């Protein structure tokens, strides 16, 4: 994907280290996924802090080097702008996990990855 194919959906959570080297502090998603996320956030009534959203191949490779939970570069839904990571055990996370499916966002339930949500239109 090209940056022009994506829409900005917010800022990265202050604790989301290492993002500035790739996208500054802005989080991006594919347009349909982004619109659905923004609609969910509006329903929540507060900002939903984002740890990670779209990742280009180089960024995914960097994440993969840091953890074995991350998908191989080129296979991640983050690379399609259709996945995001949220900080577990926060009010926003709990709300999104319960209400995200109304907006097409589902907790992925990947072993050892409590952060990952995927958009499935």
C-alpha cells in the first residue's frame, strides 16, 4: 500500500515506542477499516489509544525481529491497513473488544498476542 491509500485514524499511544521512525506519531488504516474504527471511537465517546496500525514491510520486519508473535513481512494484515493493536486491560480496549464487532473489528485471539484486532468487512 502507498501512504496515499490510507487514512489517518489518530495518534499513537504515548507508550507505543519506535513508531516515530516510520510514521511520526500518526496512525493510519485502509479507508474502510479506518472509517469503521472512527465510527467505533465516536460511539465510545473518547479516544481509543492505538499501539500499532498500518505497517509497511520494513516496519513489519522490524517488529518481527523483536517478537516471534508478529507475522512474517508481507503476510500481516497490518500491511493491508486492516489490523491494529490496542493496549490490553484498559477501558478503551475492553469496550472495543466487546463492541468492535458491531463495526467489523474483531479480537484476533492469536496465542501470546493480546493486542491484535482485525477488520473483517
